[in-house]
């Protein structure tokens, strides 16, 4: 392969890998926060992402709602629905056996697969980005798909907003305190139950946003939550619980390596990803940015 | 009573240090526990007493310094390995197998001590001697009637006794008791004190306690720990008379 | 306490491992099923094999307290081992069985050494990753495994040269039942031995176990390896009695399903698999005729309800009922 062809390949991998990473990040960051905050193993997190995707695509295809509105609609709807779910289903299991949490959320995933198939059928939902985001964008040295460029930019903006939100607002400070030491936070007067509910709703809303905006990369089908579970968990475990920086780094690593390996060594598929995950987790069992 | 300086101490730490970042919980602690000792470790809250026990037992890894059991260095050994060398401890908050019966709790410890706890196929019931030894310990501590009850159904004061029974089942030569009377209603703490008084004379005992009555009743030697450093050490009368010790305890709620 | 009372307490404690009459029930039912449902023996053999798989998972989950989402790794590797041997001239089912168990044990020991030093989420993740990794490897190494199409050309011989497999499943049923009986005896002995009791201790309070001098890591590694060998044997049974090995034997789906099955029956009570597995598989067999979509929904709902209301599964409910009725007397 010539030098310019190799360079082109790397640029492609970096580009598509980053777009993929953004989707992974948006979906998984909520999971990292809730796992770090409530110590709850939520295998059903992908369901919120899928729900966001289903809301958005249904609004767009059946009701002709424009993309930005449909995306926002899906995000808000899921965030709102997450509140009673947290209150009645998740909260009783905070502090329960890890096994119970795993099983309960697994049950939710099974139910969601059936519900998805029942209402929308087994095939992936069609997704057409709006015309102003379709096609290619020309950056001079080469062209890039417009939608994915949009994904990367939005992802970067959202990461910044999240970081600012966590570091600069009181809400964020309370979350950081509670992640660090729950009992301490309670004794300082932080209302941890309300905090948990809000964090859960926020995390689920973000997942819905990630599911909707990422529908072009991760297709919305009934098995979404199960198919991509391993990758979401890898982002969270490798990144470290309760941080928003950790999953970002982990998502970038995962997104770019996955794209790279599948392009350069397709005979091995995701095998190296899993092997790398094992190595990282053995070196840092709490993740790259997790607390000791 | 001759000071046993000629004989090797049952437990010794040399320049033991432990820090968590900027927080130093143990600062160059030199400590000796004589054989057959009745030694108490006191100090205000946050002095690092439980951390000391964790360092000595191996639950916490030292930043620097040495720990010796009967003259042998054990600093790099795991908790389980130190137990095999004769070190046992109790916890400030009970660490028992709550779903298992009292007898089973002690049997597990006795079985480990005999080295048969890893037996793969022959039934545990066949090792009658182990069960009987565990039962005898329960009788010794006066809790035999609760033998078959699950620990979580037993009164907290009696659970503290189970905690001691488990440690004794290991036939230790050094026993670390972390606040044995903690959480026990004052009516029941008398039993615990009696039990401690009846412990074998050749057992080296280190007690961490806040209750001064208990300390002065049981200890022949007291070490005072403040912010991870040893302030002073000596017989009870000397410690009681020491103005520095009283100063350190000013502002602490006095135990009646 | 009188000597008589003390003797009584020690006796009661020492006799816990003795066989009780009720324990013969599953075997009587299994034998009765042979005569009562002659048309369903093929399904029956599969159920029996899955009970063995469930038993192995219970040892790890219910006794050692290790939450694993990747137990199918050992099952699947066992299945592929037995299948591969059968497709390459080694037709004897018993040889395949032994080889599969050995393979399961090897993978169990290797992954255990790596995984068991961590805890919590890390263990969960790593068991999941090992399983997914092996599935991906099986998917790509099509020359050995047949990839997505499954292993081709298995020729399973007769058991001990005497009993050959037929489409009615007679041999398959008894073959699986005998292997299950052997596995059950081993599991039962382990659970009642000091080793098994110490596992319960590890599950109940690992801090205390370290503090009584227990070599926790070694004990966990031992049970993990034994369980993996048993799971591998179960995989071989499925491979040999169905003549098929496809990628789903290494799936996370299967790992999750076996968890569901033993939860339904009751975890950590030795017989949970004996109740939960047949319940699940028979229900699934019935339901999938009606509508497979509904099956997923109801099993999910049942799972949520069991976790919230009946965490001990069927056996837990039975225990609670017995306790309540004896208290009334």
C-alpha cells in the first residue's frame, strides 16, 4: 500500500472510529454515573438508548416530525419515563445483592426485546438523516460523510457541556460528593434519593440521545440492548465508574480500535478488543480513571 | 513482675508507617507485645488504632517498616499466612457469617486451624473432633445454648462473644481485640470482660478500647496512640497520672 | 448444658450430610418420566444435560458467590471439543466426555487464575469478556468450528460399544442421566465437605475468611475449575446427543439463560437446577409453539417478579412455607 493510501486509511479509521466512539460515549456515560453513584449494575441501560431511537424514528417516519424535534422528543420522553422506573423498580434494589440487580435488569432487557418486536417488528428501524445533514462535506484534502461529522461535533459539544455541568454546577458537585462517599454526602445534607433520581433520569436521557443520534451507526432493532451490551459495559468498566472523563477515553479507545481492527484484520473480528479489555481490567481492575 | 525483655516479644513493629496520600495513619510506630501480655492501646478517635490492628493483621499493607511475629518477619505475608503463624483478631463491628449457625461459625475457624478446611470430599460431619472442639469453645464462653441458631438471630452482645470464640478457635499466640465491648449494652459487657479475664495466661493480648474502666481493669501495660504516633507507654498508674494523656483526652466525652 | 444436650447439638450438626429420603425424588421422577413420556425422550435428554450445566453454575454462583455472565464459555468449549473429536474419527462418546471435561477444566483454571483475583464488577465483566472472546474466536476459526454454520460431520459412536444413539432418544436419555448422577454425587460431596462449607463462608463474609487464615483464592479457583469441568461435560452431552454444535453454545444468551433457570429453582440449595431447568425448558417448549415473542416477555417479567418477591426461587418459597407451618404448631 502506498504511503498516501495508508494515511488515507488511518484518517478513515480515525474518523469513523471517533464517530462510533461518540455514540458509545453518549449511551454509556449515564451508565457510568449511575453505577458509580448508586452502585447499581444496570444491564438494561441499552434499553433506554433503544427507546430513544424508537421514539425518534417513529416520530420522524410516522408523524413527519423533523429530525431535531424528534431527537429532542425522544430524549425528553425517555428521561421522563425513567423517573417512575427508578422510583419503583430500581430503588428497592439499591444495596441488594449484585446477582439480584443483574437478574432484574436482565429481565427488563428480555421484556424490552419482546416489546420492541411486538410493536415495531424484528427489522431495524429505517433512519434518514435530514437533507441538510446528508451527503458529504468537503474539507479540501478529502471529503467526509456529513452526518458522521455532525456526530463528532455534537459529541464533542455534549462532552464539554457534561464536563462543565459536573465541574461547575452545584448539581454536579453534589454528584461528585455522593460518588465519592455516599454516607458522608447524606450527613452533609445532600438529598441523595432526589439526586439519584435526577442522575438516573439524566443518564437515561443521555442514553436516549445517544441511541437516537447514533441510529445511523447502531441500528435500532429489538435486540439493540443485548447486542451492544458488551461494548457499553466495556466502556464503563475500562473507563472507570462514576466519572465522565473515563468513559470518554475508553469510548475513544474502543471506537477507534474496533474500527481499526475490523478494517485491518477482519479475520479476527472483535477478538483483539476483548483481549485488550481483559488486559486493561487486569492491570486496572477499577478502570483507567476509577477510584481506588 | 519481671519485664520480659530477655525473651523475644510475641509481636513487634519497627518504624511502622502507613499513609494514604497526605494522610499519615501510622508514623514510625515502634511497638512490642510481650508473651502473655495484657496490653491495651488507647487514644482519641481517629488516632489510628484500628488502622494499627489492620496493619499488624495484614488487612492493610504497610508503607514502610517491619512487623515481626515471635521474632519472624511477616511484613510481606498475607492475612491468612499471618493467621497460620498464630495471629488472630476480632473486629470492632462483628464480622461473622450471619446466615450460618453459631457452631458453624466457630467450626470454620477450628477447621482452618487444623488444616482440614480444604478437604474436598469427605463430609464435614465426619470430623467429629473438630465439631466437639468448637462446641467446647462455645461452652467455655457461655454461648453453647445458641449453638444451632443462625448468628443473625442471636443478641448482639452474644454475637460479640461468638466473634471472640471464632478468634480463639484459631489457637492464636497473639490475639488482637478491637473494641470487644463496642456496641454492647452496658448490662452485657460484664460477661465479655469476664471472658477476657479468663483467657489463657500465655496468650499475648492486645486490646483496643475506649472504655477506661475496662482498660484499667484488664491491662498491665498501656500504649497511648495519638494521630498515628505513640505518645507514651507504661503501666496503668503511670498513664493515669500522665498530664499529657489527660490533655489529649480533654474534649473527649468521658465514659462513665 | 447436660452432656446429653451437648451430644444432641453436635450430633445434629454432624449428621447434616446424611442422605434423606426426599433426595431420591428427582431420580424417581426421572425414571418415571422415561416410561410416562416415551415420545419426548430427546427433549428429556437435553433437559437432563442442562440440569448438569445448571448444577455446575450453581456451584459457582450459589456456593462460591461468584456472579458470572460467561459460564457458557466452558459449556461451549466442551461441546466443541466433543463435537470436533466426533467429526475427526474419535466416535466414542465417553472419550469425548472426558476430553470435554478436561477442556472445561483447563479453560476454567486458566481464566480463573486471571479473573478470581478481582471482585465485583471486574469479575462480572471479565467472565463476560472471556465468553464473548471464545465465541468470537469460534466464529472466525471456521476451519475448526464450522463458524456460523456450525460443526459439520459429527459421527457419534455407541456408548461403551453397546448402546447406540437413535432418533427416539432412549440411549441419550439414560446416558445423560448417568452422567448427571455422577456429577450430582460429586457436587453433593463437595457441598457437604469442609471445602464446601468454607465456600459458603467465602460467600457470606470474605473478610472473615481471610481473617481465619483461609486461602480464599485457592478455594475459589478449585471450585471454579471443578464447575468448569462439569459444564464442559454438559456441553459434550448436548453435542453428542443432538449431533449438532453451533455458536449459540458459547453465547452470553446461554450464560444468562442458565442463570435464570437456577434462580427460578433456587440458588445455593443444590437442587435448584433440578427444579428450575425442567420448568424453564418445558415452559419454553410449550410457549415457542404459541409465540416465541411472548415467551421472551413473560420470562423477563417472571425474572423481575422473582427478584423482587421471591428471591429464593421455588425452593426458597418451599422453605418459607415449611418454616411458617412448623411455627404454627
